[in-house]
C-alpha cells in the first residue's frame, strides 16, 4: 500500500484567505469539513488564529463536534496577535466538521491547511 499526500485549503477558505469567526456560541463558525472517506482517507489539519483586536479573547475549536469537554480545544489568544497555532496536525475523517467560536465576534480569523492522506 502507498500513501499519497495532497495539500488542500480549508473547506471554508476562499483561495487561502482566512475565515472570520463570527459565532460566540455553539455551533461555531464552520472552518473545515473532513474528507468523507473511510480510514483510508484522512485530513491532517493545521490551524492558526489571528486576533485583530487589542483585547485578548478565548477561542474554542469544536473539533469533530461540540461535546463538552471531549471535543473542545480552548486557547487564549492575546490581543493583536498573529498566527497563533491552535491545531497542529490532528487527524479527522468521515465527513466530520471543525468549527470555531470566540468570546468576541468578528475579531479572530482562522487560517490553515490540510494534508489529505490517502492510502491506495
């Protein structure tokens, strides 16, 4: 068996641009929908947050759901910060989603990419 790796944009991104986190409650703003394959196809996800406000915020990543606390990644993002790594190479598959919510609306952008892994 061979594994192929393809770098793809987040499903919410237009041409590599960031996705603004507009939601402050569950469900969060959709960031990415994983490949809908079986375990022979997975997405390895990297996400960065950029806070454009002077105030620190709390960012919550709902990784494959919003079950508290099992699927939540909670990160404090300092004011005027750029490219804070919030997800580093976690795997997701089966069409599951990644969403984000923030303690303040419209001040955080999520950037990133996916390594799509396929076994053939």
